[in-house]
């Protein structure tokens, strides 16, 4: 049922896109709309989101460092079965 609804939504979006008023205003292919020049706000949002992402990644690595399971098994007593003595 959801697939059929998705198809109808897709067809409706194409009909809206190919409407004569839209074609006369901008042209059909997006490449004919003109060149995009980012403003200082666009660049600031992009750089700020990268900065926030890398800050959060570095905080995560600092608070919860990656520890190898092999290193943990080497330190925990009783984790290596070859060291157990039979009774």
C-alpha cells in the first residue's frame, strides 16, 4: 500500500514540476537556472556544521576511547582459558 502511495506522490511531483507556468519561468533543466554563488551565511553555516561535527567526534573519542578487546582480554584475570589449571 505504501509503495502505491509513493508512486502517486512521485507522479504528482512530476506533474507539478512540468506545469507550464514553471517551465515558462525557469526552464525545465536545473542547469538552465543560473550559477549558484554561496553567500557568507551559507559558507558560515557549512564551516560551523563541520566544526561542530569534528568537535563532537573529538569529545566522543576523548570521553570514550576505543579499546581493543584483545588488550582487555590480556589484562582481565581468568579471561584466557589456557592459563586455567585442571582440578
